[in-house]
């Protein structure tokens, strides 16, 4: 899965400026950035500007790096999975408050050939959520903002059909509270 980074675009240049010369080094760098929402995730360079990122911005940066270096075999995946207290204790109180076993969460990661990789944090492993995946699709680096949110909300609309205590706005608020929990 490794390749040498060539100066073929803005993302490649940002890694090279930091002395990162190959894809494995880029993945290591990205995974060590703090987990935090970016100020402008529409900016291709937001993880460098903010020195932080989410699963979306971190993995879209790696996808763009791969494309700049003619590596179309490195795919960006959008998975909807059951985010529960087993996955992360940080959201347990929020789930309990709303009497939820889990909340469907959209997560980005990479697929290279038939292997999945999660560089959200240094200890992130795709295997931690593999059996919790509800839905999965390939997206492109520039779809992490509008398309990801649209897909996530469409999933929620179906998911809450048998949960009369929630409408789309309310379940999105619960989800936002869980994301806030993750950052603290």
C-alpha cells in the first residue's frame, strides 16, 4: 500500500513540506492529529491549517493524496455503523439519556484492494466497527461535506420510522451531542 509522494498537487506539497515522503508516513501523520471538527472542511487543506481533523477530513486528505499520486486503488469509504457505548464509552450517558442502544453514525475510512484502514486515531482499527456496519458506499474526497450529511440524514429518516419519540431534527441533535462527547 505504500508509495513515494511526488509533488503533484496541493496535498502532496503539504506532506512534502513537513518532510513526509511516503504514504505510510502520511497515514501515520494523519492518525496522530487530534480529533476535532475543522473550521472549514470544504477546504482541502483544513487538516494542515487546523492541525486536527475528523474521520472525514483526515481520510479525504489521504484519498486526495493518493489521487494526486496516481493511486486510484485507494478508495474513500462512507460507512454507517452502530455507534454504541461498547465502541466508545464517551457517548454512554447521552445514549442512556435518550434510551438508545446505539446511534447510527457516518464514518469514513479507506479501502485498499480488499483491506480496510482507519486512520482517525493512532489506535483506530476498522475491526472495531466491522461487525457494527449497517451500510457502506464509496464516495469521493469532495463529497465529505454535503453528500455525507445527505446520506446520513436519509439513513436516519428510515431508522426513526419505528421511533416515534424522534423526528429528524431531534435525532440529529442527539447525534450532535454524541459527537460533542467524543471531542471532550
